[in-house]
């Protein structure tokens, strides 16, 4: 063992020495501190010192405890770490020597010897080696001795009792009465807090924690516990004292309302106070201000929406919304839209922004938050998104009253924001895709549309079907364009049978309406006669007369409406009949002629008379009403005749159409029978199918037989029955062949059945041809007979006209007392009787001839009327009255001549057009129509007539200067007659042009009608030989108006094919038969050069016969 080992053993001894000392200090310090604490607690428990006393005691105990712990525990622990002043090796050796007797001073001496060695000076005489040897010897001797055993730690056990005693007492007190320790300990620890003396009860706060958001209320609830519970508890806040509300179970409540800042208060009861409480007012995160901006999709056309502090918004789908919010007391800000969180951007410390694309209606919240309260004050708003709805389309469809192929659509479309297109779709049966017609794009959000659909371009046939609808697209820029369409409608063209049924029903209604109109006309005429008789017997009209007149006018109006209805119904029937199954050109021509007849049944003159009668009723003048009724007599009589004529020709045309249909069906049945015969011969079908097909054809032929029977029945009802083929034997033979073929098919004998079928087919075809031939031959013969009759009547009318003219001339030379006056009266009566026979014959002819204008019967009525008036004048020998009426008679005769001649020309032209290759037709091989006159051509002809007028005025002036103003030569009379005829023709052209221009309802013919009226005034001047300055001025006015009409016509841009040469309009060549007839009457035409001057009006109406011999003169005008 070395000296170093010896030192290490001493160091170990020192450390154990201080450990023992620290352990002793712990036991003693525990005893001192615990005992002191118990003493201090008991002292405070019983002494209840004030703040100063508790502060002294607290710090005294704290200093004492710190000193004891530092001295007894902390310092020994520091010495163990060799910190501070510790004992030396010499002191330690003494302690070891004292403990071990065998050591005594050895250890100390060894340390001293080692010290001498360490302090040895080379100059000294000390023997170092001897010292070292001595130290080593001693060290070796001391090595077996355990120095640390000198300290016995167990000896500290005697101090344990001092520590355990206070601890046991402390724990006993805590278990027995903890308040003895805890309460004073609390008061001592909170020595600066004032504590009241313990009361018999205590306050326990129930509503914890004591925190509430700023601006909100807080229910403070405290429970009073103790042996005695006070009945009243107060809450003291500053100088304010509030009584708390008592609840059950010792609970008391006070409500803090609208907390603004921290509240400091305590509870008080029976003189005892609770500790002071603090209610913390926590700042609430909130939105101070926000703005909302919405940008709708551009296609909507809506303006930008800007709202401040108003969060509810209604926007269209696809709108971009942006919020900007300014918050307070908020650590974080969020926006929740429905179930989604919107990412927000912190622009500045207190301002947040976010954007969202609105696609559905949802609520949304603005949510500010902070760490104390979280999200307690969120703001809820509504985001209502209006989806782009489908466009709406509504349409009303109207069918044209005259044709089923013309439809009118009117309707409206509406959408949220606008449209891209509107189309009309049509799909014919069998087509895969429809055809679209792009209509005008609707504008705005709502718009109306009007559309006319003419199906004629589809060229539908009977039985065809077509689907159609309207479809509109919106301008949705978010989801894509959406469309809506009307319900798909189907137009089915009626088949042949339906068309025939409709026609037959319409014909029955029209026929019944005409018969009803005839009855009304007859009844009206009888009542007019009776009313006239009443007026002759009365000088003044009373209320009964007025009422009778009102009834008369009412019936006149009813008759007018009935006639208009008949005319319209027939027009509509014709239109509908020809829509899907066009009639033959021959039948269509007759339909047009009959329609024209119906249009003219009630003349414009009679309508004007009806209107005039309405005006006279207000004046209640019997004389004027009497005169008006007399004027209406002629028109009323003509109306009845025209109605009878229309009814008869309607029946005739109906019969002809049915005959054509029967022939057509018979031909079709013959073709079907022939086809079935071929199939039977080739045995293409089973016997049962062939038998069924033959039975069907048998039934079809029975239907045709019924049609033939109906034709025979209808023919007998006509005034002039048509010749009909006696087909009973042919029908019977056909029936027998069909019956035998069916029997042979029953027996399975197809060959024999086929022979009978072929025979039946041939007989059917032969019968159809015979019926058709007979109808055509009969029609041709009837036309020739009618033309011959018309020529004869024309000759009779001309003869009567000359006879009337001759009588008028002789009467003008006869004095009132001359015995010949009576003879002249008898001659007038004879002429009246002859005119009556001509009138009856002409009316009978008009029932057959459609070309005769309706004016024929009116002119006949005027002839009879004025002849009756002329006869009445013979009794009193009123020559002036007789002459005036005779002149009217001649005018009507000449008008009749013009009308009959025009009808005859039309019939001749029609007959010529039936011969293919004839050059006299506007459409060779068929019927044509007179070209429409043009304003420019009429202007040129009026200019030529004006030049003649100026020359005539100049010639009349020269004659006046020569003293010949009282007479005119035959040449001048002829020229006046020619000019009157030319002007009459021009007037007719103008009238025709006005009618054509007004056909479309545009009213463009109004100006031409005024021109015709001025032409009539000029014509009257020529007839009355009144050619003066006013006449020339009227001529210039007509030219000016024609010039304006020519310009208007140019603007309308009539098609080139409607243009024709002036000669084509001015020259109307007569038929060779009429030219021969007029040449045979050359002696009558010579009278034109010799008639007296006062008979010039005759020339106005006679010129047509005269100019038939002058067809090579281009200036001659014939209407």
C-alpha cells in the first residue's frame, strides 16, 4: 500500500463523514420544520392574526426553515462535493486515531513525516531516505485498518424519533381536522390577503368558470353551505349592492346583463362576506363590416351586384361571388358555404377576402374566431342561386278559313336571359329527319312571333301526313343551350273519300243556303210591294211605318249577309276541294265561272241602294223613300233571278262533277278488275284471297251503281236535264260477270274466273268511255245550241233597239192631239210584250250559260221598268216623260247587246280553245284568260282619245262661228259615238284593273277606281255632246292620275310575262260568225250616220256592234 492509497482512504472517510452529518441534518431539520409548522398553524388557527401578524409569522417561519435546512442539509451536501471548507487530513486522522486504539497517533505521524519529506530542503541534514522508509513502514501497518468504519451511520437512528413525532402529529391533525392545518396554512401563505373570521356557512361558486363574452349576460350562481343557510344573499359590486335570486337547494343567482368589462364582486349574507370574485369579460370576435360583390355570367346581361353589410343575395347560376370582411378581436376568419369551407385570404391584419362560384342554393356563414371564445358570433345569410330555366314557348295555331294548307302561328317565347334561335320543324311521313326553317331570332327576354306556313310547297297528296312543331333555344352559357318545343302536331291530308264527303256536305249546305236566300228575296220583294202600297195611301209616316221600314231594312241586311255567306262558302269549298286532289281544268273553269256568278249576284248598285235606304230612314220622307223603293224594284227582281240562276248552275256543276267522279272511279275499278284477272290467271294468290278481292270489287261496283242512280235522280231535278246513257243492261252484264267469277273461284276454277274478270273489266272500261263521250258530246252540243240561241236573242235585242229608236223619233214629231199618239202607245205596248218574251228567253238561257254576266238580268229589269214608265206617260200624253224612258230603254238594250256580244265572244273563244293548235287561245289547246290591262297602256290610249277631243272641240268652235251650232252632221255624230265607245272601253279596263289590285285586300285599287269614276263623267259628257273646257280639264286630270298609277305599277314591279302589247289590249278580234252577222245588218248600221242629234246616247251602247266591222283600227277599244 502506498501513501497515495492511504490518502484515498482518508478522502473516503471524509465523504462518509459528511454524509452522516447530512443524514442527521435531514432528521433534525424535519423535526424542527414540521414541529415549527404545527406550532405556527396552531398559533394562527387559534390566533387568527391579521395581515401583519401573518406576514411576520410567515416570514419568520420561512427564514427559520431556510436556515435549518441550509445549515443541516445543504452545507453537508456541499462538503461532500468538496465545496466549502471541509476537515483536513490531519483532523480526519485524529478522528480515526481516536476510534482505533492501535492507530492512535500513527496515522497523524505518517502524515507529518510525509509533510517533512515534501518540505525537505537539499541543504538540510535530514535523512530523506530514512523518512521515506518510515512512511512506507507506517503505511503498510495502517493498510489493514478500515478508516470509514470509524463513522457509524446507524447512530443517527436516535434522531429519527425527533422527526417521526412531528410528522405523526401533523398527519393525525390532517386526518382528524384538516382545517386546523389547511386553513391557517392558506391564510399564512396568502398573508397579504385579508381573511374574515369563519362564518357558520360558506359560499361555493357553482357557475364556473367566471368568464363571459363581452356584450352578453352571465348567470352567477353560488351555493351556500353550512350549518345555517341565510335566507338572503347580496352581491356587492363596488358601491352597488344587489339582492340575489334565491333558488332551491341553497342556490342563489344573480344575472349580469350586457357585460362590458371585467366585474369585481363578492357575496354577503348576515354580515359574512365571501372572498372577492372576478368575472372576466372576454372579447367577442365579430365582423365589423363586409361587402359582397357578384359578377353574373356575361351571357345573362345582368349588371354587377354590389352590396354592403347585406349578405342575402339572389344570383344566377355560375355567378362569381367575392366577399371582403373587416373583423375585430378575431384571430382567424372563415367562410362556410353549405358544407364547404371557402379558403380566405388575409389582405391586412383585420381584412379578409374570399371568392366562390355559385352553383346551388345554400346558406353560408361568416365565422370570426379567437382563442378565448372560438366561433361564437357567426353571421348566417342565404345564397339563393337561380338556375337557368328552359325557355318557354306558347303558340296558337289558326287554320285559314279558305284553305287547309295555310296555317297561321302566333305565339310568344320567354326565357331568363335570351335566345339563340327559333325554328319551325316539319317532318313528312317516312322521312328520317325533319326539315328546319330558321325564323327570326327572338329578342330580349320575351318576344312574340308571327309565322305563316304554306303547305303547298310540300306538295301533299290526299291521305299524306306531316308532323310539325316549333322549337326555341336559350343562350345558357353555363350548362349549354337548352331547347323547348311545342307539342308535335300532325296534319293529315284528307283522303279521296273524306274530300268527297266534305264536298257533298258543303254542297248540301250551299244549296240549302241559296234556296233560303231565294225565299228571303221573294219575301222581301213582297214586303217591299206592300210597303210601297202603304206609302201611296199615306202622306206622312207614323211609328208603325217606321217600324215596318226597319223590319224591311233588317231583312235586306240579312239577305245581304246570307248571299255573302253563300259566296264565301262556295269559294272555301272550291279551295279545299282542289288542295290535295286538283280537279280537271274543265271543272275548275266552271267552278271559277260559277264563283264569279255568285260574286255578282248582288250588284254594287243594289248594295248602294240598300245603304241609301238606311240613310233615308232617318229623314222619314215618304216621297224619297217611295222613289228609292222604285229604284230598288229592278235590282230586287234581278237579284231573285240571279239567285235562281246561281242555284240552277250550282246544281248543274255539282251534277257534272259527280259524273266525272263516277266515270273516273269506273275506270279505276276496271283497272283493278284487270289486275285481279291477271293474278287469278297466274294463280299468284290462294283461292280464298282471290275470292275476297273479287267480292271487294263486286261491292265497289255496287257503290258505282248507286252513284249512277243518284246522278239520274239529280238530273231529273234540273231545269234542263242532261242526256244520260241508259246503262242498265251494261251494269247488269258487268254484275253477272263479277258474280260468275266469284262462283268459279269458289269452285277453284281460276282460269274460267279469270275470263269472267277480264270480261267485266272490258265492259267497265267501255261503259266509262261511253259515259264520258256522251257527256262531252252533250256539252259540245249544248254549247252550240246556246251560242245559236244567244245570237238570235242578240239579233232580237238589236231589232228591238232600232224599233224603240224609230218609235222615239216618230213620237218626237207627233203633236199631243195627233190621233197617231194612240197608235204610238199601242206600238210601245207591243214592244213591251216582245221585250218580255226576249227577257224570258234570255233568263232561261242564263240558267245554262255561265258566261252571261249578272248585269244581263238587271238590264232586262231596267228595260221592263222604263217601258212600263213610258206606257204610263201615254195616258196623259207626257211626251218628255215618254221620251226620257224610251231613251233609258235604248240604253239598256244597247248595254244588253254589249253584254251578250261579250258572252258570245267568250263562248266562241272557249270553243276554239278546245281545238288543239288553235292560235286564238292564250294557252293553246286549253282555256286562257284576258290579259290584265296596264296603266301605261291605258295612259297612251287616253292620250290618243284626248287628241281627238281637242280636235272635236276645235271643229265645234269652227261650226259655231259659221252659225251651225244648232245641228251636227252625221260624221260628227259618228266621231262622238266612237269616242264614247273608246272611253267606255277604257273605263271597263280601269274598273277591271281596280278589282285585280284589290283582290289581295291591300286596297291598291282605290286610285284606279277613282280614275274609272272620272272616266265615267267624261263618257257622260261625250254622250250628252257636252265637249267644252271642263271636259278637256277632266281629260287632263285623268291623264295625270294615270301617270301616277303607271309609276305605282312600276314600283310594284309586275312580272314581265304580264306585259303585253298595246294592240293586244286595244283590239279584241271578233269571231267570224259575228262579223258575218253584222255585215248582214249593214243597213242598220247606216243609221249611225243619220240619227237625230238628240238620239246620240244611243251610240254609246250601240258602238260595240258597229266596231265589230272595224277590227282593223288600232284605236278602237272594246272591253
